[in-house]
C-alpha cells in the first residue's frame, strides 16, 4: 500500500486525454491506493491537439510546481506540445519546487531543458492516460516506477544480440530520439560528458534513426558518451526500395561507425511494458554475453510505503 501522504499532480503539457472517463478512472484508481491526486487538467478546455492553450498548459505546470501537497508531477500524455512551452517555462521555479516531474516521449524536451538549465533530475517514466488510467494497467510498468521512486538505487536489465562486454560509469540521460534532436543547437540541450545515453522512438524508419545518430556523432555529442543503450524502435514500415536495409543492418553500421559502444534490449519506449529511468542519475552499466545491468543512484526519491 502506498503511503497516503504522497501527492500527485496531473498536468497536460502536451496532448489531451482520449476521454474524460479515462482521467476519472485513473484518479479513482490512485485514490483507492491512498494517493492524493491534484488534477490541473480540464478536459473541456482542450485546444486543437493540445491539452489546453499554451497559456493554460503553462499555468498547469506552474500550479503543480507551487502546490505544497504535491511530490510528483505526472504528464497526462506526450504527443506534442512541450516544445512550444520551453521558452516560457521558469526552470528555476521547476527545480526549486523539489517536485519530481514524470513522463516520456514529448516530455523528453522537459527533461533535457531542466537538466541543461539547472542540472535537476526528472523521471523518464509512466504517464497518466496510457499507464495509470489504462483499462488494464501493466503491473510491471507501474511496479518498476514505484520501485524506482522508493530508491535509493534502481536497476534495469536487458539482453541483446552481439552486445559488447562493458563496465562503465556515467550520467544517465536520454529519451525520445526525435525530441532530443529537435533541441540540438539550443540552450535546452545539456552538455553531458561521460554519459550513458538511452534512446527510443516510434514510427521512425531505420534510416532516419541512423541519420539522427550520425548527426549526434558529427556534432561531437557521442564522442563524449560512455555508451548508448537502445530501447524500442517499432512502428515503422520498410519498403521494397530499402533493398535489404533494415534495423539490424542499420545497427551493424552504427556499431562499426559510432565512437561509443551500442547496446540493445532496453525495455523502454512506446510499448506497454516499460522501465523507469531517472534522467540525470549516476549509472553503472555492466554488460556481458549473458545480458547487461544498469544500476542508477543519486537521484530524488519519495518514500512510498
């Protein structure tokens, strides 16, 4: 049972919920566990493809950060919208609030900017609409989130073909590859030396994944990393013109070309079963033929039981 003292704020910095009933179901489920839910999202005020106007979505973030009864700020969903808010977010206010901000996909832009501006750690983790309010929540995904939140360390494991032997330490960072690349050259892109970079994406053809990673290499980012760990890259379609070029061929090329080792097998991305990763935590990555383990420490936690 989760401690009744924990408070969660629901905000929609990106897209809106499929329906109001989904939100109500998720709130009821969390409240039944003794969690206090502060809902700053108003379904009837959604705007275009967004969970509100830019001004109202920014106001949701600010209100959640100011709420003294909230420890966690969880995004309703990703889709798109955070990029529009970045110039208007007071990242000092966000960092000084002491809240843990949680989400993935489009929320990667927030993780990146918060760390770039203040070195503050947030969670690449579950979101409200697809996880906490799902008709059938994935027990592993939510369980891994609560375990991570409890700390003081958190480990994730994986397996992948031809993963290299490795034993490195570094700052864990990353998320959605397209969102990361959208911030290249901006003040929202943190400089991280000796990092362990985790990546995922959805509906991106292997050649686009390759092109984005080559850009990261050509800008010097990858030469400063200890390792890259790839999560899920599904949802794309190959075509006859690919002529045998597929994800495996792309991966082989990257492993022969990039200046840091590339591992696969991370359960993270636009999939139902997902791990939670604190963006900015210190990580110890050990890889062998039998699999790999990434142990993370030095990240904010909340006592959950």
